[in-house]
């Protein structure tokens, strides 16, 4: 594939020139004022809708209310709320008041809330309810610049000079806008160089960094995405946190450019229950979403008591897999297989319909490595799931897999207009109009990350094939170098281990060690179901961690993983931990990435035990 990246870059620059998030919002509200923009369920379970015109009206009131309460241009406001319309209305209200919104992960502890809120000198905060407000109240004396906290659902909240309600903000805004309707137009003073948001990294190696994403970055990325997606009016389910750049772009900035209908799902556990109702045409997810869905669908098929039907379903999936493998190899399927696929297609659609994916046109997995077998499973059902790659520092995306030529095991080709090269040490470097303006209040770290020639040093090690498709090997700082000098990617091994439904999380160990080992955490949802089916008695998931039958099953997962890697990469020992890993227990970031340093310190005893005696496996 021959590409003229300079010409692509010029085209993207021209398409995004002069644009801001607010001009994109304004244009869409004018073009399709009466079409649905946001949908959500109320307490009764009924769906509610805001059209683009109504959406703009709510944003207008929020912006005027902020100004009436003392918010000033150049200030920051933090938002801690689930996926709901007020989250985006507050976000756009802050932008229209010429400020900068910052979404926070709902799982943050009070001290983390304090760090980010103080770091960006936020003067306003939006919180969903009393529980989220309590996190701010616990550190109130350490937030002298935080003037006002706006509570969306004030039940059980005691109001004072520091705490007000969303309804009060909106009422103040209505009154102010009535008195001076022209004040709203001040948003036109916002420029492409102004900061559209700070996105704080999840902090796998230290305190989170505030990534400054300018309006120009966001709009440039939106134009690039429109080139390769080439579709408007998708039905999107918003369930990932808006504090993560993946959802923030697809469900917010990109939605404006692509006229997407955003359906809010405030509880990610209900994603596929919502999908049955929404029938999304596009879907994004981190690997764990796809891994768990594959496990659930596979378990449901295996649990079917009708052996003939079960065999037919498994056969239909295998037909799909054969088609995918031939396509990946660039080969035409034989006529007999094409005929079998026609007979299998109703079965594929029936499986998809069970989880609401019958209308899905494409799906993206990103934010962490995924086992290609998971992608193949969904492609076998004619779901065009593809892996992309990017990071917060490049406004979500850097590569994509073209729908007409998806290469499994790769993260695709560079997005339109993005230059990509591999440094001498294997690190992937990027350059394009989507690169961040830098880290907030950290020019030294910015200079370390973006060099004098404008190349972003991603920290990921990768390789590019002859067609320009990138394969990510691992994080540069996370590569394991064994005592024998072998470089090993822990992420690849972990993805292989998590292919087994029983494995909820895995952390591979081996840096400067004689061999590779692993800490394994059982999936708290799958483990009890597996134990019941296996006839294994238990009183808790923690108890199952030491059960011989469970250990034997995990050994199968390890053996299967080892079958796909070289002998030196093979996992020799493993420990099944009794505890679960969540962002609350500190082993995972809010985006479910491993905090390897925390894990190595917290489980130092278990790790050393795996290397204590050669003859013992614990």
C-alpha cells in the first residue's frame, strides 16, 4: 500500500482548520436540530431523548448558570459522574463559558480526587450524588481554590455555601440567559489553540499526568476518523468512563462530527442488556469486554442440553472461523465453504441477536493487548471487530484496521495524516495534528515525550510489516529481560492466560529472574459457576484459589498459553491469589491496566516463593 502521508496531513489540516469542539457542536445543532442526540433511561426504565436543538438549549442554560455562580474564562471544572446526559451538558457548559472541563474516574479515592482537583486548580466541581460528594468533602481543607460543588442528584445532601444543586445551576442559567441572551455567544472567542480538556493518565508508574488536548487536536482527530469510518448516524452505547480518552472521543467529540446517537448506560455490567434494546451499529470496548462476552456466549452454547443443536451451533462457528482464516491468508474460500456459510449465517445472527449485536457494522477493541483468537471468534459471527492503537497523548487514535482489510494480530495502519516510524530501539514514534499540547504544569516531561522534531515517543515497542500494519510488542518499560538475557512481553502472555474464562487477571513475572512465573486471579463471576458445574464444593471464591480442581484447571490455561510461545517464554510456575484485583484494591488503574510496581511490592512474598526452590510449584 503506497500512501502519501504528507498529502494526507495537508488534507486533515485543511479539514480541521479553524474548528473547535464548539464550532462542530454548533454546526451539528444547526444541520440536524430535530434529530436525536442523547438517549437515556429514567427511573421507570423508559427511554428519554434530547434532540440536538434541545441539547444545545440545556448547554446554554448550564453555561449561563456557571457564569452566574462566578465561573470565569480560563478556569477549570472537574466532573465526577456516571454516563448520563448531565455529564456532557456540564462538559459543554464549561467549554461555552470558556473554561476547561476535566472528567474524573468515579473509582478514585479522596486523596486522588484531591491531587487532580488541586493540580488543575479547579474552581468548580460537578458530582453525581452524596457518595461522590463525600470524596470531595473528605479533602475539602486541601482544596482552597474549589469554590462550588454542583450535585446532580442531591438526595441526602446538606446544602451550604460550598454545595449547590444542578437544578439551581440550571434555574440561575435560565434567568441569566433571559436577561442577557447575547452573553452565550462569547463562546465564539474560543480558539483552536485553547485547551478543550485535560485527560489525566491512569498513573501506572506514578502520579497521573494531565494531558492537554487542544480543540485543534480533537477536531483534527475527528476529521481523520471520519475519513476511515465514513458514516454518520451510528447508534452508540456510552458505558466506558468519560475520564478515558476512548469514550471521551467516540461518545462525545466524535459523536458531534459523526451525528452519532449516544445512548447512556450508567452501569457497564448492563451493557449487553442495553444492547438488546438499543441494537447498536457500532461498539467500542477494552479487551476484557470482548473476552468476557466470548466466554459467556461459549458457556451458554456448551450448557445447551440439546446435543444436536449444540453441535450445529459449534459447527456454524467453525465454518465462520475457516472463512476468517482464509481471508486472513488472502485466499478465496472454496464454493463448498461459501455454501456452508450461507447455511450457517442464520445461526451467527441468532447468536448476535441474543446480545443485541445483530445490526453491528463494526466494533473496536483497544487500550490493551487482546488475543487474536478472541477477535477471530467474533469475526466468525460476521462482526467486524478490529484492533486499533493509540494513547491519551495522541487524542485517542494512531492506527486503525481498514474494514476491507483487517489484519488480526496487528493494530492496523497509521490513521490518515499520521506519520509513524520505528526508532532504533524499536519504540514507535508518531507525528501528526492530533498530538497533545503537552503535560499540564510539566514542561520537562513534555520535552521528554515530544522531541524537538515533533515526534511523540509512545513508550510502546512495535514492528511494521511490508503493508504498513503495526504490531505492538509491549510497553518499552514493561518488557521482561530474563536472567538469561531474553526479552519477553508480559502483556502477550497475560492475554493468552486470560483466554481461559476462569482467569480474571494475570500478572507475569520474570525480570532478571531465571524463568517466567505468573500471579493469577480468578474471575469472581465465572469461578462460582465453574465450581458448581464441576461439582466442586466451596464457600467463597477465595477458598477456590487453593482448591486442587481449580488449580488443575488453571494449569490447563498455563499449558495452553505455553503451547503458543517459545520454551524460554513459557510460564514455569504460578500462584493463584485469594483476593480480587480492582481499581479499589489498587492493583489496577481505573482503565483496568496492571499497576506492576504495586503488584510486585504487595505480593513480594508470593513472588519470591515461586523462585524459592526449583523443584516446587506453588
